[in-house]
């Protein structure tokens, strides 16, 4: 069904055999859109096989938290969208399968470790947790291909759709389009109405309009577009008018052309959900970040009656995020090589840093968002492809600086996170600022 690289094909087949030999599964997955989407794919696939499942969502990925999750007796342990950095710990348990796309600590003969890095594929662009979970579910049973909505939810949530699908993602998308799934080019905004789409717009973030209903209603009236219209029902002319207006606002703010062009993306309509894949992904991401992963899992698993709850959670998340964006815009602090700000909600940090990186702050420096939680600082860092091309590797920098300041850190070159004791924040920021400067100079 998929022309999967041999190194992954062999591991997927071994994983299927192991699943058949087990009855009770401990499934631990990440708490965000990719993690929850991965979880739903595996949850449904195992359930159809008649397996017993205990699934949990992990936000703070630490050895202590992982150990607490693994207390009890299980036939098999499955970690999704996490685990590759904890091979040494997980080797102490029996029947472990890691399905992850983050940079791995290493491979292991004791663990069945499925990760695209082992096949020279990028975990940032070629495959995410949901990609691997979807492929695995199809290996388990061909009929599981119909769960493709969760594949899209995860890959878009992990932003692997930007500039077109590549690697394993492209293989899956090509397969689905051959199955008859239709795609269209459309604006990368979501919401039940056009008004909601603009008032709650954060990607793009348009200061003065995002979060301002009065200004949005005024501009829609001037553009001749009904505010209560469903975005999927906009005519091509209305879409062009709306995109042109958005593009103009971003051009005025000096936003690069590649970001503006990326606002028009390929979308696939998910018939049984009555929405585009992009909208579904954003609803799931928001619901997950509101710590309602169970609700998101139910919705992805077919409980369509949860739609209104999902949209409410999305709107709540958007309003919180918008407040934090304006706060970050007003209160960010510059250092030589980084810029940082604090957020009041931990679940907002990653989204806020990424949005402000693209649309509002200095794109020549990585953006760092920090949240103070009971004496610990939870840190999310975001860069750009241009910064990565200059030598910036946020995952490496946060790994070393986090561990060097009594905490932990890691992630991708363009997006990473860390957790450190609050009292070490000044030294951490100075060390990180110095490390980013050295990475750029070395390149």
C-alpha cells in the first residue's frame, strides 16, 4: 500500500507481530495536536483488534514523569510522538515500541524504535508522529486507512504541510488522493464564520484586527463580504479579495513574501467531519492545549456530537492566545542574539513564540517564550528557516543550556523547549544568548 523505505518497513512489520502477541497496552503520547492525533490512530487501531488500552497524555517529558506513567503491569508499552530521547530509560522495561519523529538518543536492540531519522528522513518535514502512527495502523489492518483525518490533524498541527508535503507525508497524501480525496487551494484560516476567522486569526496575526471585532466587521463590510458566512462557502472572488487584503496588511508590516505566500495552502475536505483538514487540526490543537486531550481524542475517534464543545474550546484557546500575543508584543526583551517574553499560560508558550517570530518580532533572532510554574520555567523557542540556514540549532542549544542549568531541554533545530529551575533563568538566558551567537559565527 505504501512504498516505505526498507529500514522502516522491517520495523513496522515487527511491530505488527508484537502487537498481535500482546493484549494489554500502555500507550503514552504527547499532549499536543500531533500527539493526540497519533494517540487516536493507535487507540482506534488497537481497539479494533480487541486490545485493552490505557492511554495517557504527557506534557512535561521528563524521566520522572515517564516512570510515573509506567507504573503497573502491561503486556506492551507504546510511546507516541515522544520516547526517542529516553531510550536509556525505556530499555529497563519489556516490550517497548517507540513511534517518534524527534531526534533520537540512539537506536536499541532492546526496544523496537521507529523513527525517520534512522532512514535519513527529516523528523521536521518528512514525517511526524501521526505520519508514523497512521502508517503503522495501516500495516496492522488495511481498513485503517480510513482514519486519514487524524493523519492530517497531526501533520498540520506539527506544521509539516508548509511549502508542500515531503518524504513519508507525501507518500501518504499521494495515496489518499489516488483514493479519491480532493484538494483545493484555500486561505489558511479557520473558524465557523468569516468573522470568527478574522477576529480569532493568529496565523496570520494582524495587530489591530486580530481580537478586534469592531474593526473586523468594518473591513468585511467595506470588502462586501458577509461576516456570518461559512468560510467554505466563500466564492473564489471573495477569497481573492480577502487574501489580497490580508496580504496588504502583512506587506505593510514588512512580513517576508514566503510567509505571505504560505497563507494559501492545499486543503482536503473531510466529508464525515464537514470541515477541511486544516480546520480540524486547529480545533484539535486548541482543545489539546486547553488540557482537554480526552475531548479531542473522542472527536477524532468519531464522536462527532462533540463538535460544539470542540469549537468552544478552540475559541477559548484563541482568546487566551491573542491576549498573550499582544502582551508579548508589548513586553518582549532583547538580548544580543535572542529575544524573550513571559506568558501566563504554559500551553500558550509554543504557539505564541512561533506566531510572534513570524509576524511581529525581529526575525533575525530566535524568539523565546517562558512560563513560570511553581518555581520551574517552561521554555519554548522558535526560529526560522533562514536562521537555521545560518547555523542556528535550537534543539542542541536548549539541550545543553537546559542541562547545564539544572533542567532539561531539546527538540528540533527550528523549534525546541526546555525546563529549568526559576533561580537559574538569568544564567540560562545568558548562556543561550551566547550559544546562539556562537552557532551563527561558526556557520
